[in-house]
């Protein structure tokens, strides 16, 4: 998916399933562990994944309201007692919403921001890829993202790195990564994370 080829859609299902499997591998005693997101423990990252899956599911459905209007920075997310059932469910619903061709057309809203639907899909894909990495490294699990989702995430992050307003928002300053590094490590660096991060 590129900015000039919005007729090409991406199935978010494979990457959503990878994130769900990573979450399934999280043990209860890892919920308070650190993650590459300084303000989030594993439980907060899982809560963020639930929230973003719901928000971008509804953005894909064009079902605009509280879930699409709330900024992700409004509060530190957390999980409830049913998170192990809730997260895979909403990840499946997210992927299903974006399988509808009309999801990719026109405008939608997420995080309180109006944006083209194809851009919202790119943001959702990037969130799943990068937060999948966050969750994997925080909990010591192997991680191989869906190749199509990883390429879309990298393309999105590369474009964002050229944005003059780069300093704030969801992205930190780019972390330099060698050109010969893996595509995943380069995407992680573009997201403002150190690919060598360890808990």
C-alpha cells in the first residue's frame, strides 16, 4: 500500500493474529514488566492494543463516536479481568472491518483526528506491527511480523520521518539503524525505538 495506490488494500488479519498469539504468551507475572514505551508496563500496552483495535475497527466501519473521538493520550490504558478473551476478539473484528472495500474509501476518524480512510488503515497496520514488537521484546517472545504488514509499516514510518512536525505525537526521534539491518529493525528505528532494547 502506498500513498499513490489506494486501490490496493491490505489484509490486517495475519498481523492481528500474530499480535493475539503474542498476547496469549504473556504470563500474569509479566504484566508489570517494562516495555519499550517508557510510560507503559505490559498491562498498559495490552490495554492500548485493546483500545486501538476498537478505535480502528470502528474507523473502518465508519461507526464514528466515542471510540473514534478519544485521544489515545487521554489516559494511561489498562486491562480488565477479561482481557485475554477481549483482545483476540477485537483484533479479529478490526481485521474483518478492513476487509470491506468501502472501509478504504473516503474519510474516517481515529483518535479524534479526521483522516483519509487509507491513512487510518496505514496507522492501524503500523500500530499492530510496532506494538507487536514492543510486546514481544518486553516478554521475551520471538517475533516475525506479517511481511506485507511490515512493509506497509516501514513505508508509513519512512514517510512520517520526513514530516517537519516529527518531534511530538506517537513518534519519538528516529533512532539511526544501519542500512544493512533487517526491515523490522529499520522500521523499529523509524518509530523512535532502539532495536536493541532489552528489559
